[in-house]
């Protein structure tokens, strides 16, 4: 009976989001602290606190991983996958709960972490290796193997700033692939690089896991890669672990959660907050490659609020936001105790066939949100943006097929 | 069967393995220092020459302003330029450590948000980088002493002790400011001011002997005073070292180091979330 090598117990991670951060954004400045303290003297504590909102990136997550397991972690953006990996790699602390781990963990959350453009390929191998936790002796021992894997022998003494992006990624992954930890944690790093190299990397990870009994945790949006590499999978949604089990079952569940495509109308009776959407409706008009979306929405002001504007995000079936429509840049929704309705038309770029979801946002400033309704309505595109194309589109070749024209150049006389 | 786990991740847990981890990641420390040094001299056009030009020009200006215009006394028979340079060495080490270290975490954001290691390594390696500049400038001092035909006294054997003190002072103050800089980005503006201000309240351009008695205690609370005086005492052999002032400075230095490390470790856990 195999023993668990990773044991995650009621793990939670909470972030505090500051709302009235204003244009200063995410940094605290000393001035703000001082002025807040001064202002806060006469006031009650809650008023200064009210600016902060809790956000649970992970909530009460428990699971176990056995030695030699290859576990895929899937979920939409913001589901908590990356936070889980960060907590696992000890980059950030959990707010509560615990993780117990046997052995060494190496995490690859980004390709080429710490690579310095001025340094040569050789120097960067040592630098990156040390950053990933390899000892100098270990890197020396595997140096030739790493270089062979990356196929960059000729450029070893060239600064990496002169590398093509493909070479850069190959070298970076080669270092990481030769790590020998008991547990390898990999975030969406294979999204870069060409497909042949991706295959090579997946093969390497599989080999490492099969032959050497190492455990791999792998995050990806690429279901095919997950199904190829992993035996088990965990599905996250908004910080919760919603499903775990055999990889096929979990990826199926994940895809089905979109397959039940959202309707084109959404209603809410009572808006939250001072200003909120009460209904959003979408209609698709026209033909490929010049589809137009018509979004009708209603907003209701409940309490006094700053003038606000709206934005609509469109995401694809992988949960990747691929565009944002911002019809008016200046805040235009005043406080007025009534429900108002607007409509927005969006000219769609030549999108590949997929199911798309729309999120509606409104707020007085990019950094300040009043209402954000995520993925409430959807639409589907069935025909190819290229007229006459029958061959199916895959996401690996991009989401958009721009109009392109070929002209044969006549020889200059 | 009892389950044995190597790593336990919980809130507040990282404290316990901290010093062990620091040792485990010592190779990373070497290699990051090496990277900083290499990149520093690769990127600038004049490279290492910069480490010579900067103190040399400062020394010339200070010698002219304080020695010739203000006609301040040197220490014993030592040439004024030599006295200035002996003080400038530790001061520039201190000021460049402060500047480099305080920006080091922000400059390494990608590492901090993607990899785990004791964060102390980053400002520490920035201090080491500044030390290379110090070593180059020190070579210049030796040349100057040969030029002035100035023989150091037996006290030069104590130089390593003051070097260590310079290190500890730079490291302690840097750590504190580095951590503050992550949290409050305005420290980016405050640090250059501290460096500039410090240059005038430390005995770089003048000798400690001209400081009036009633100000001595306050003056000694600047930890760089003893470091600079100690350097002069070792190199020039002329000045007499004030032991009481040295003691005060050492206490202040130790205090900075303890507070620096504690504050750094307290805030370190949230670096990845705040940066």
C-alpha cells in the first residue's frame, strides 16, 4: 500500500483586496498609511477597515498524492491552481491548514526563472540550476545532458539575449527537466515553445515519473497534455476542490462545465452593492468573419456611488480571457435611483469556432470594481472565420484567424 | 506506522527551519553574488573603472573643499587626501550597499514570486557586490600610499576587524531598509537622501578630532563614525581611537542588525504577495 507523499489538509489562502487603492494601485505608500492613521483617529475602526475585502484564493482544500503519481490540476483562470502551487513551493504561506511533504520539491512555475539576458547560455545553466535547487556538482554532472537536450551546443557562449525565443525556452526547460527532486511541480510552462519540443518535454516528464518513481504535479489548460501525462486529476473552481479522480473523468467534468453553454440572457432580482447589473443579454448578428455582438444590459443604482463605466470580457472554453470590450472610456453611469438600460455592439474579430462566455463589469476606475458578474452569458461560433475551410481549428494555432492576402510580387523592371 | 514528513507547510512554520534553509541555499547565495558582480561589470561601458573614478573624484573634491578652502586639520601628519580616502572607502561601501540592497528585492521580483529560498540571500548578495567595488578602491588606496610614500603602522593588522564592522553595519541597516522598501515604495526616494545626508554627518571629508565634545555622544550614535575612525586608525596610524565612542557605535550597530534581521524575517513571508 503506497504511502502519501503529499498530504494537504484543510488548506486555505486568503488575500486582502484593497478597494479604494485608487490610482496608486497595489503598493502601499507611506503617505497613505500616515494619512489613514491621522484620519482614523476620530473614526471608528470599521470604517477604515471597510476598504479591504477578503478573497479566498483557496478554501478548505484537502487531498493526498501518492508516490509516483502524476496528478493534473485543472480549472479556469482564478480557480486557485497557481496559488496552490505557490503554497506548495513555499513561495507564499497558507492562511490556515497544512501541507506535509516527503522529500525535496522542485517547482517550475515559469520557464527560465532568473535567466539573465547578459549572461551566456553556459552561465545561465548554472544560475538557473542553482535557483531551482541543484548543487554545482549536480549541474556539472548533468551539464552535457542538459545541453544535448536543449540542442543549443553552438550557442553556449553567446549571451542569451541573442537567443531566439525557441532556443531560450529549450535551454530553460532542459535545465528544469534534469532536476531530480522527489516531487516536481510544473505550472503552465509548456504553453510556450513549439509543439515538437512540448512533446519532448512531456516525454521527459513521463520518463522521470515512470522510471524513477517521481511524483509530478502538473497544471495546464491543455487537456490533451494532461490526459497524456497524468493518471489522476484535481479540478478546482473558485478556490474549491470540486472533483478529484481518474484523469478522464475529471477532464470530462471540466469540459462539461462549459458544454452546458450559458444561455444568452441573465437576470438578477436584487443587485449587490451600490450599483449593479440587473440583466444582461447577448445576441449574435451577421456572418463570419464579421460577426457582431449586441449586448443589452440594465443597471440599478441602490446607493450613492461614483460615476461608473462598463467593460465586457470575452473568454473561450479554456477559461482564457481573449478580449475586452470597453465601449466608453469615461464614466457615464451617474447615481440615479432607477433602473436604466443600455446596449453595446461589439464587432468580433474572426474567432475560431468555440463556445465563448461573457463577463460584465462596471466600476468608476480600472482599479475599482462595483459589480463584476463573471461568465454569466455565452454564445457559440460554429463556422470557421475562413470561408471554405473545412479542416478544424485548434487552439494551439491561436484564437483568431486574421484576414490575410497574398500578392505575387512582379519582378521590378 | 508513524508517518514521517520532511516538509511541513503551515502558517508561521517557516520560522523553524530558517537558519537550516539558509545553509542549504548557500550555493544559491554564491551564484547570485557571482551573477550580480558579473552583470555589473559587463553592463557598464567603463566597467571596473567606475569603481575607481567615483571615489577618486569625490576625494579630490573633498580634499579641495575641506582641506584647502575650509582649511580643516588632517589627522597627525597624514596628507589630507589620504585621510579623506581612508574614510571614503568604508563610506562608499556602506552607501552602495544600502542603495544596491534596497533595490535588490524589487529587482528580483521574478525570483521571489516563482521560487522559494530564504530571501535574506538577495540583499546579502547585493552587499557582497558592493564589496567588490570596495576591494578595487582599496587597491587605489595602496597605490596612493605608495605615491605619498606613507608607511602604514602596525595597527594595520586590525583592519579586518573594522572591515567586519563595516560589513555588519552595512548589512544590518540595508536589511531594514530593504524590507521597508518592499512595503512602502516611497523608500526609493528616502534612501538616496539618507545616503547623501549621511555623507555629511559622517567623518568622510573631515576628521573626527574637530567634533566638539558636547556633541560626541550623539555623533557616536552614527555607526559609521567608528567604522571610519577605525579605518583611519588602522591605515594612517595617526589618529587615536576613542574607545568609548567605538563601544557606543558597536551597540548601535548590533541593534540595527538585530532589528534589521527581525523586521526582515517578519515581513519576508509576505514579500511574494506584496511585491
